[in-house]
C-alpha cells in the first residue's frame, strides 16, 4: 500500500492515458468490455485520489521525479538545480484532483446512457479519458512547460468532444470557438514560459520561485499569464466562447469542460501565489483579479435573465459563479503582504473561494446533467417550447430544483455555506463588494425561478404527454452529485476544516512549496 | 554568417510576426484566414523560443561528430518541437471543424455562419 | 488520378521515402530527428501517393480503420515501456547496461554509437508509428471529405 501511495501521482495521470489507448482497440471487439474498462479505470483513479488525499493531509507535500532512481531525488549529485519533470502534489492540487475525478466519474456514467445511439463511440470514450488525463496532469505538475502541454491536451480533447455530435448545426461552431480561444491562450502561456527560461534557465515552478526577482520582463510575463488564464476560464471581458460552447456540447461534456475551466483558474492562482508570492505588487494584482470577478458576476447574472435556451442560461450562471471565486481569492491575494489582515479575513476569504470551487463544480454539473435529460427526452433546449414536464419527470425536476437552490445560496445546500463565508470575509475588506455579491445572488435566484417554472410547472403540453423519466444510469450519476451537495450543505464546517482550509494554507505557504523540491 | 546582422533582428521578426498574427485574428472574418492567423502566431512564438537559446559562436547541440565544444541551448529546441507537434494537431482539428461548419451553413464567413446568437 | 508516369514513379519513390523516414526515426538519439520528424516524413510520402492516385483510389487499399489500429499500437508501446520501469520509478530507463541498446556513451563530442540510449530508440519508434499513422489518416480523411464526388452529393 505504501508503494501505491508513493507512485500514485503518476498512476493517477497514466492510467487514464493507458485506458484511452486500450479503449480504441477493445472497442472494436466488444462494446460492453469498453464501457466496463472506462468505468473501472475512472473508479480506480477516484480511489487513488482519495488515498493520496488522506496521505497528503497527514504527511505534507508529495514529490515525484519522473525517471530518477528514487521519487524524491530532485537534485542529483553534481547538479545545482532540479532536473527532470517533477510532479508536486500539495493540498490545493489534490483538492482540484478530487473535483476532477468525481465529476469525471459522474459524467462518464451519464455518457454511457446519453450517447448510446451515437456512432463512433470508441473515439468519444478515448477523448473523454484523454481529457481526464489532461486535467489531472495540469493540477499535479510542478513544471511550467508540463502545465502548457497538459493544458493543450485538455483543450484539444475538450474541443473534439464539444463538437462530437455532428448532426446538429451549432456543435461544430461551439467546438471551433473553444479551440481558437484555447489555442491562442496556450500560445501566450508558451511565450511567458520562454521569457522565464531566457532569464533564469529554469522551468520548475518551485525552483523559479526561489530565484525570481520582479524585473520588467517578469511583469510582462505575469501580465501575459493573467490574460491567458483569464481567457481560458471564461471571465468577462473574454467570455464570448462560454455560452456557445457550453450549450453545444453534450451535457456530460459540459460538466467536464466546466471543471477544466476551474483548473485553469487553479493555474492562475498557482502562478500568483506559489510562483510569484510576495515579490509581486499584491495590492495591484489582487485588485485586478477582484475587478475581473466583479465584472464576471455582474455580466453573468444580468445576461442570464435574457436567455431562452436553458443551457445558455446555466452557462451564464457559470460565469457569474466563477466571478465569486475570483472575488474571494482576489481579496486573499490583495492582503497577502499584510499578516494581520491575512489572518483576520484573508485566509477565510480564500477558504470560502476554494470551497465555492467544489460547490460550483457540483451544482453546475448537476444542473447541466438535468438539462441534458430534458434535451434527451423532450428533444429541445428552448424554454419557450417546454412546459409541464414535472408531471412525468418527477425526480429530474426535484434534482434541477436542488441544483438551482444550491446555486442561489439557499440554506441548507452547499452554496449557502460557501457564499456566507465569502460575504463575511469580503465585507471586512470592502463593504461595497459584499453588497454587490448579495444583489447578484438575488438576481440568480430570480433567473432560476423563471427557468424552473417555465420548464417544469404549468400545463402539460400535448406533445410531451408521454415523455418518460430519465434512464437509470443518468439518474445514478445525478443522484451521486446531489448526495454530495446535500452532505456538503449539512456539514460545511467539516468540509472547510478538512479540505478548503488546508488548500488555502498551501497556496499561501510559498516557502513550504519551495522547500519540498529544493530544500530536501 | 552571424557577423553581419545585429543580434536583435530575430527578436524584431518575432514582434512583427506576433503583431501581424493578432491583427489577423481580431480583424478577419473568413474562418480560414483566422486559422492562418493562429498559425502565424504559433510560428512567431516558436521563433522566439529558438532565438532565445542562441549563444555567440555556438553550433547545433549535437554531440555526434561535433566540431567544437560551444553549443547553443538545447532545451528551447525541445520546447519548440513539442509546440510544433501540438500546433499541427490543433490545425488539423480546426480545419476539420471548418469543413463541418461549411457543410451545415454553406459559408465560411464568421458572421454568416453563426447559428447561436445572444 | 494523374498520368501513368507520375503514378509509376510515385510507386517507386514511396519506398525511398519510407526508408528515409525510418532512418530518421531510428537514429533519433544520435542525429537530429526522432519520432515526430520521421513520422512526418513518411506521412509526406503518403501525401505523394494521395496526389498521384486520388483519394478514392487510395482509399481502396489504405483504410483509416487499419491506420487507427497502428496508431493505438504505437501509443500502447509508449505507455507500456513507461510502465515497464515502475519497479523503480515511472519512465525509468531500465535498458541501460543491458545488452539491448545498453551501451553508455562517452561525454563530449564523439562518433555516435547506435546501441546507446536504452529505452529511447523504442520510444522513438512508438512515437514514429503513432505520428505516421495519425498524419496519414488525417490526410486521407480530409481528402475524402473534400473530394469532388463528396461535395456534389
């Protein structure tokens, strides 16, 4: 078991890769064997992530050097800097790993039923496993160029999956927009990596953090990285691709693309906190992140009011909720240089923002899966054409209502706990921001009330008289997510102490991050 | 061969390529031209990576039958190679999606082929 | 479908292109080249065949189903070799010191010895197979999708 824990960082990334290449071969022989392979590999990845998480919370950061004679041999003899690709898993990385593994497992089980009548399913599951490998690789790596490579892997697989159902007219456009934006953002990241290598001759994040000085070129690199990751995570003003891509993709893939955007948010935080740390001008950069968050919240909530397509509505809500996370962690970044403000409300703001990340992934995932059931049974995404579907689809309507209430911050669901933590701490930083946050939350509630009443309640339209309930596998994946939502809502203190607080501390503690690679 | 040009010229070429590429991406409506703009951006960034590794009087970093000891940096060349591979895969996928958009909407103009508004 | 001279010459030239591509793949640890570059050269040979014979004629002998199997095989060899060293660590070069590709090269400028490298030549071969199968499949499918018969339908 100890050997499994030592090797688990690379096993978590390599097993989806191995399963992806095997799926293409096994899919030709038998369909059932391929489905079993996909689900078994994702369950194994989830098991390894949970085992590794328990070990990290007990024992600290895990290091894995690929190709050395021992996993922790980062600097061999006669070398003065770390060599080889080094995977570095701290509490924040494993937190994002838990999100990615859980949502991917739910999405894969959902896809077994949703994509049953499509052709070319072998390629679908191959791309899905490659997307999982790309996402997990991005969070576990401690090397900047490796981050770029896994970012591109996730982007290409995500675009291929978003454009998968080629019989519809809008899917190719959604996938194309996603690919153009991701490609441009990744090239800007590569330019910044080039700037870092030209100055310091290093690619490892921990080694760079030790020697970085805030020269003019470093400021240019920081600006480029912030722009690139803001493009990828769908914050205003670079959010144009989000509604089109999230609406066109199959429902389970939208949930995974959402987690992929959150992982790009994690990459933004990793550069601001662990790579630059206190050497950068935290007040300025923190306020830039806060302003990005405020714009996203406002534009997301107000544009969601005007939508008639249910998935576009939920996509604008996604933009709004990621604005909350940017606001909370931006407050933490702005007070990074002031120790007393940090302990009073900075760490609480960051814990709230990080807790909101997992809540966001869960309830938005549940909403997208429920909207996918509507599309699968009723054949339309337009709210004007739907009506009275709750009579036949009772469980789906309850789950949609659960997701909607969690998103608006109504107790006892998980959105309330994280939003309360964010409001309390942001109010101590600047009261106006917290008040705008509360107003936006009320607008979100209004939007979802409109959506729920328009789709589910009212008279049963004659063409929907005999729609059936969702298939069993889709029900299973939605129920998994909803159980976790209710559990997080009833015991938020447990989750904040066990998951969110260590992650916030791991981001702030740059010295420990550097020492794990360079000091030992 | 490198005595004649001042050493700044490749970096100016990088700036020109990236500037032209961003102008194309932001202003052109034809989807094929947009993809070409992305390709020029990739060329600019790859040229930047190769140029930053140059050392005065160095040869290619290959030990097999190497003429002298002073070599240029090999790591940026590995980064450039990976970036070229990724750019090719992205280009193939983008062109396939353009073929699909043309089949559905009959035009490759980005304004006329929009199906989702608002 | 081009004239008889072009078709005959491309039938002969594809062999030279294939051999040159394999040379670049296998000597990747000594001279410039490696998996991706050699695979791209072989794929350009397939592009030569595509131009000479036309996509529909080429599709009768070279189908993308078989190329897909070759591509998956290449990927599996790469990941399998990476897992092979898992007794010590992932990606461990377990063939250094063994009789297969196991010589240790001297440092500094040297005439290249092809039996060095350990696992690297096999990984070059795996990547080369994957790239040549992938590029050829892309070229073939895109040529089929935009050929005159398809567009007229």
